[in-house]
C-alpha cells in the first residue's frame, strides 16, 4: 500500500503539466453519510490529505494500468465540463478523459471557430481534482471533500513536494503513518472585476500522530461514485433534455476498455494558459 501511494505521488508530479484522466461528475447520494466540503480561508490553511481505497475498474489509474483495485490513491484527477445546459450540470469530458467523441467539446470547437470566445470558454473542459481532507485547524469538522482546479492547487502542491525534498524523493505527505500536514496560503487575486484564490507557500509539517482510523474508514472512494455518461445522455443535458439518465453499471463495467490516449504536451500547455484565463474570469 505504502509503495503504491508513493508511486501515485511520482505520477502526479510527472503528469502535472499533462492532461488528467478520470470520470466524474459524482453521485453523492451513494455516500452513506452527510458529505461536507472544505473551503479554504484567506491566509494560512493546514490540512491532512486522507488516502482512499480504489474500488472500481473505472478508476483512471486502473484503466491505464498504473494501479489496481484495492490500492490507495490520494486524489481524483479529471477533466469536467461545468454548469452545462439549463440544469447547470457538471459532466465528465469524454474526449479529454477517454479520447472519445464529446458533444460538448464539439459545440465548444464550433464556438471557437466562429470567434465566440465567451461561449467557448464556458464549455471547454477544466481539469479538476478532489481530495478527502481534514482541516487541521478545525478537526471537529471531520472528513471533508475538497474540489479545486488542478492548475491552481495540485500543480503547485506536487511541484513543491518534489522540490522541497533533500534527497530528491517526493515528500510522501499523504502516507497514513508518516505523512505530513500540508500548509499553504490562500491569497485573493482579481481579474476583470472577479476575485479568486491563488494557492502559494506550500510547506510540509510533521504530524504529531498518524492519521485517525475514523478518517481513513470514512474516506470517499471517488471512483466508486463517479458517473460516466454516454454521448447521447450528454447531448440531452447540453440541449435541455436533462432528465436524469439511469446508469447501467454492469454495462459500463463490461464495456471494452480502450487505453487512454497520451496527452500532447504542447496542447496541454495551451490548456493551462486557457485554464488560467478561465479561472481569472470566474468568481471565487
């Protein structure tokens, strides 16, 4: 378990400038307790990142052969189309995650070709990450879910974890026994009249004790509650026929698995630039 989690840290560092893979949005109703969400406050924040157990073959690392069901992961990394259609639904991007046709990407590209930059930016997929966390300053709040832009948070976090080590190894901050408290500063920035948080000054502090058993047991396996919609289902949401589609988990599980396409680094760097612009145009 420990070695697989360290491998995940190395892969996150290797992929920090590349396209992510994964498959939300998420069916939070499948979680058998109240889901609480972590919202950083301006200034210094301190969190423990709680690993979760991979439980599904649809987990992005399982699909690419980089992990197995039963191993640990500390984040869920995916491209999402956000607030789509009249229902304002978050939808997994079929193209960025699986290399399959995606009606939202097709519509976004049409807007781009017509010079409709605002409409294009609203539809383009954003790389997001999810963590199970404990707010060290407010431990009584228990386990919380932290969903945030990869560009703003994980990219900075994993880069610092790699560059702060004295021996050249990535700091194993999510390790259950010997991990670290992640300390960071949230600072308000603004662009075009909109405010958002930038996350800087990452550091890794010694924990007084190992992670609590209750937190580990409660950690949400995001792959287990991820929704994967078909091209036709996404079309209905995009154009307003947004009745909730019924999921056929067995059919999804039996679908022939195809390898996720390797990302194009030049295209990914362009994505990062667009992501930064999109973040600056959205409110905090």
